[in-house]
């Protein structure tokens, strides 16, 4: 009888482990640090995320696995392969930019520092665990560890009715989706007798005919929870209210890291766990992609520029539309003999989207310091008040639109478009092309507002606004996003090469 005790590859699990440990350190330290020194907790959080990111460097050479079955099958619960490392880089980088955005927000809104940083790092730890998960149980646990702290973060402004309402909507809809997903996982387990994705994939190729319907239902229901996290239609209804009610850094976090969690889970369960059922999830994801990009862009198009919080609402609906583009290559993976290439297109697009969308939210956080109503009209004449911020925002919006000088946005869209065409999904490529044209209108309209001549009242206050202090962490976040976006636009082929090499 073999030993049931196995060694743990601590280096492989270092990124989520370090993040979780730093979260616990902050929780304990918060009990002993006096109120005037609470900003120290933010420094610890940022340092912890940097350390977790650096722990990815020793892992880039090869695949590492741990928590494996000892029955001779090589099925493991945790795998640090190339796909895992790319997504963990995206998650930890997104969490780091969110942390930089959060420093001034905590002070401005007098949010509890200890709880905030603990919840943010706990969520980031779950998000970093998810791409390495290779069994359904670990996937579900990682998804919930990433999600549960996010509910609390959305509602952390306890004196704001809008924040509480957003947290409640987010929580109730997420719990419902999770319950449906757990039902699907139980069906898959009943039909296959295993939870490890590689063994599930093998078992589903030869399911007992009496369990065929059960297996199909399990596959469909399992996708629901991850579709909710991606904000795919019709699981998108929580997005605009949640983004508006949440603190701006948390809205940025949900738009990038929250989506990364959903798309990663979706990729793992479809391409790794359910490849033999591609005739079910392939068409379903293709239809979801078409609906999601169309509904998201149509709703963004209808946003009134003078409505309160219209800037965040437009970014929210835009993120729904972008989710539709991200779904296209995953759907295409069902129709091609090289799913790794299609998945690489999604990951490349996600990397581009993460950088520029976090940058757009960072500029929105800067403008909100003087214009808390958050209207798009508040950005009129931003170039006259803050030229560098206006240039950065214009660049981010053009990247999202896929127009020069945002070459990385154009490159990413062409990559996704070609994935649909190569898979024979011509109709989906046409729908995507139409939606890209629709999105151009509202992105260019917002960009034009930045450079319009301010009215007399705005012009009179330009000097005062220029003298306002910009917090260093917020300025750093904007600068980092802009530099990364410009660098990627200078060498866009590096993103696809980095993302698509040997994925899965």
C-alpha cells in the first residue's frame, strides 16, 4: 500500500499562497496598528502583490503539478503550466493596479483599511488559484474565494444606499448562478465518477447511455456559473448597477479580474474537461457571444452623456460588449483541431483589455475627485485642465475601439476576428464586425469630449483644478497603464506570442 502522504510543491503554489498569507498578515496587523498609521496596510498589500508576481518568474521554464492522485493516473488538482502563469500574471497585475487606485479612495471615502485590503487580497488569492485548478471541486472553491470578498467590497460604503443595493444584487444573482453550477457539477460527477478535468474528459467519451442525458445537463449547467462571471447575456443584468454602486477601484477590479476568473473557468471546463461535448457548448457559446456583444454595445450606445454616473455606466456596458468579443475564440475552439490557438486569442485580447480598461477606470477615478457626479459631460475640456490625463484617456478609449494609435486594440480585434473565420463561424465574424462599428460611435464621442473647448465656467476654474494634488499611487496607476498600452501597441505581436505559446 502506497503512502497517502505526498510532498507539496511550494514553489508551484507560491503566487496564490503568498497573496493569501499577506491578506492574513494585514487582518492581524489591523488589530494592532493605530488609526493614524493605517496607510501602512496599503503598502503591505502592494508589496505582497509585487512579491506574488515575482514568484511567477521561477515557474516560467516548465510545467509543475502538485496535489496529484497516487493511483498511477497523473491526474492533479493544481498545475502551474503556461496557461496558468499567463492568467496569474493578468490577475496579480490587475490586482496591483487596483491596489494603487485604492489608496486615495480609502482616504477620500474613509473606508476601513484593514477590511478593504484583506478582502481585496483574499479575492485576488482565489482568482490566482483558479487558473491552476484542474478538478471541478477546486475550481468551485477558487471561484467562490474570488467572489465572496468581492460582494463585501462592493457594499463597503455602508452609508451609501446605492452601494448596499449593488452588493445585494451582485450577491443574490451570483449565489443563484453558483447553485445552478453546483447542480451541474454534481450531475457531471454522477455521470463520470470523477472530478478531475482530464479524467472527466476521458469518461465523457464513453458515458453509459442511461446517463447520457444527465451528463449533457451537467455540462450545460456547469457553464452557467462561469458565464455569470463573464457577464455574458442573459447573466449580465447585475453589471451596471454593481459598477456604479461599488467604489471605482472595485468596479475596475470586477471588470478585469472578475472577468478573468470567469473566462478562465469557462476555458478549463470546456476545452480541458468537456471537449467531447463541443457540439453542445460550442454553438451555445457562439450564440452567447453574439448576444453579449450586441446587447452590451447597444446599451452603451443609449447612455446619456449628461446623466449622473454615465461614465461608469458606459464603461460597464462596454465591458459587457467586450465580454462578447472574448467569448468568440472560446466558441471557435469547439470547431477547430487546434483549440490552443483559439484560446490564445482570448488570452491575448484579455491582456490588452485588462491594461486599457484599468487605465480608463484610473482616469475616471482622477476626474471623480473633482466631479463626483461622474457624467461624461464632466470630461469636457479635460485636455485644458489636465492634458496628460486627457491624452491617456483618449488613448485608452481608442484602444478599446480598436483605432490607431491604439494598435494593440486593433491587433487584438483582428486576432479574435480571424479565430472566428478560421473556425468557420463566418456569421459570428459578421456580427462582431457590425458591433465593432457600433462601438466606434460611443468611444469616439467620449474621446471628442475630452478635447472640446470648456465653457466659461469650466475655463474659469481650470487654474484651480490644475493646482489640485494628484495622489502619487493614482498617478502611478495611470502612468503604468499608459506605458504598458504604448509598449504593447509598439510590438503587438509579442502579446499573441506570449499568450498562445503551448497554451493547454
